[in-house]
C-alpha cells in the first residue's frame, strides 16, 4: 500500500496545499511532520478559500489529521486556527485531529527572539516569518524545550520553565531585553492546556497501527527543499529539514514507510525573504508573474520575489528529496507571454556549472544561463486534460521534464481543486 510524501521542490508556496487536498480524498491519514505556522497553505474548494498554517490540509475534508513530533507548535495559534476553521464549517475534534505528545512548543519568548533578531540592524537578516520557528527549533536541539506532554504534568512544568529561562534570560540580558518571569510562561501555557490536551496522542504508535491496517498515509511537507536547513540556500533557510526524508523522522515511522515522493513545483520561481535567487526578475517580467500569480505571502502578506523557472535548482532538489514525480503548478500564469526563459545552467567565475554551489558567496555570484522558449497566446487556465492545453504549453512541460530528469505526474491549471490533469496517480504507483 503506497504512502505519499508531498514536498515543495523550490522555496515554498509551490501549491502544496492544493495537492494535499486533492490527494487527501485517496488517503486515510494526513500528517504534518516539520515546520510550524510559518507555512501558509491555500485550498480552494468550489470557490471557498481555506488558509491553513499549522493544521494538516486533510482536516478540511474531515480526514484523520496528525501533527507529528517534527512540527513546532504554537499552542495559542493552534487553538485560534482550529476555531477559525470551525467558523468556516470544518469539523475538528479529537476524532479527526491528533497532536504528537513529543512535539515542542513555540512560546512567546521564541517569537520575541525571532522578531528581535530580524529587527536588529546588525547580524544577518533572513527575512523570517517572525513566528518563533528558528528559536523553538534551537531549544529543541538544545534539549530544553517545553513539549506538548509537559502540559499534562503541571507539577513539574515550573522546573522545566526555569531551566529554559536560565538560557533565555542570559540571552535576553545580553541583548538588552527585559527578563521573563517563569510564572508568565506558566500562565501562558496553562491558559491553553485544557484546549490542547484532548488532541494529544502517541503519534508514532497511532501511525504504526494505521500502517499495519493498510491505511494510506499522506505526509504534508511545508516550505520547500531550498529552504532545508542542510540542503537549502544556507543560512537563508528555515530551521527544519524540509526534504522528504524528514517525513519519517518527524512522524515516528521508519524510512521504509515512504513509497512515493511528489515534488510540488511551480512553473516559474518565487521566494519570500532574503537570500540568493539566480533567476530572479526584478523587472516587468517579475511584476507580470507576481500580479498574474497573486504572489503575496499567505502568512506575512509580503510580496513574493518572482523569476523564471530554474531547472538547475529543481534538478538538484529532485535528488535531495528523492522525488518520484512532480506536480507542476501555475502554468496558467505564463499564458500570454511571447517568450519564456528557463535557467538551464549557471556561470560561476567564468565556468559553466550544472548545480547550485554550497557556499553562500558562490550562491550569490552564480549567473543564470537561459534557454528561450516560445510562449503561447491561448489560455491554459482551467484546463482539465492535455487536449485542453495550448500546444506550446505542452512543449514547455515536456521540456521541463527533460531538464529536471523527472516525470510530471500532475498538472495544475488554476487554484481550484478540480482544475488538475492527472498523468500518474502517486497512490497507484
Ligand atoms: P503552498 O504553501 O505550497 O501550499 O502554496 P500557497 O498556498 O502558499 O501558494 C500557492 C498559491 O497558488 C495559492 O494561492 C493557490 O491557491 C494558488 N495555486 C495553486 N495552484 C495553482 C495553479 O495551478 N494556478 C494558479 N493560478 N494558482 C494556483
Ligand atoms: P509554505 O509551507 C515560503 C521562509 C521565510 C524566510 C525563511 C525562514 O507556505 O511553502 P522562518 O520563519 O521559517 O524561520 O523563515 O523561510 N519561509 C517560507 N517561504 N513558504 C513557506 O512555507 C515558508 N516558510 C518559511 O520567508 O525566508
Ligand atoms: Mg505557502
């Protein structure tokens, strides 16, 4: 029985939400396994828009949805998101939502630290979402996190908070920030404990049992492979592993539980925040793509940087995530362009290279080498079969497949769930 991982193959916002929703009809369980509410996943179902950040996208269809141990959870945000979705008519109860007992919590002091570092005029600006993601993961690997299960043990919670504050208050003193009282954190946590604890579960055990029963598991990645802490454009990355291998670690299943990796891939490229972007078009083309594609961040409303499709990057992330097939999205945004460029290699210090170098300096220096393809004047928007697509659009898709060395399994031609062309069903692989 196939289990599928959905990952972003670029810098995020490729359209993962749409495809998790599309695939969740075929799945029994949907699992988030990394990141947090830095993610913003948009689903459009019969004209109704759902925006999810922390909840797995499967929750909208009422599928069993799991927030795994690899996710960092802002408990107040989670309660608010549950209530917001309930307000849209979505049913969310412990019957269809489970939260890993060993997931680390994001606290107010993590948000403070994230924002302070980003606003400071010294050091490296990453352009984070300021939601405390990085500082929460730092505490996780630093072995001082407060985790979901700690809410169920109030008698020892204060000791854990004091241990955490030994670290944070030293940091805060050094940065000229006021110290935090343990009682403030304790109260902040106790205020949400009753709302969250009913969802708490031994997720590794639940998923193992589901797997044994033959259930199909859909893993929902957040961000994209180029934001991966190891394989991305470090240090301009997020603080988790976003590649598909993390699906196992972040949920408590073994690596053998992954059968198919679907890499969601935008037909051009976007990025939010700072960092290298070789094919960026800070010009009329970028503006065209941004306006046509409504490229504004779901989480921070920041304008996304836009550029041409970069086959060098996707060819590389196909490998680092072990992508089996891609879902190519937003091809409709290219409708009406006379010509379309695709980055096929880089020039680095006078040499042609076919990969993204690892060093920050070299990443900033690479110059894109483009191929120019003919555009199309007809519309691809809303196409539901290959026959509905302009001939040049089909050529573009075929050419991308060749350049990245990976087949297109699905094609998306609008935000709507139904405007999708199926080539190969990841669950039937
Ligand atoms: P995610 O973070 O990967 O889930 O992506 P986002 O939801 O942040 O951003 C993708 C945006 O593109 C959303 O607004 C989607 O509704 C929209 N979208 C997805 N697929 C398509 C498509 O094929 N065409 C167009 N025009 N929009 C799409
Ligand atoms: P989805 O799941 C696009 C970016 C931020 C910043 C960097 C680090 O919707 O694709 P962080 O707050 O994670 O420490 O910020 O990562 N970033 C995203 N960009 N889509 C996302 O998620 C992102 N999540 C984080 O803009 O550059
Ligand atoms: Mg997004």
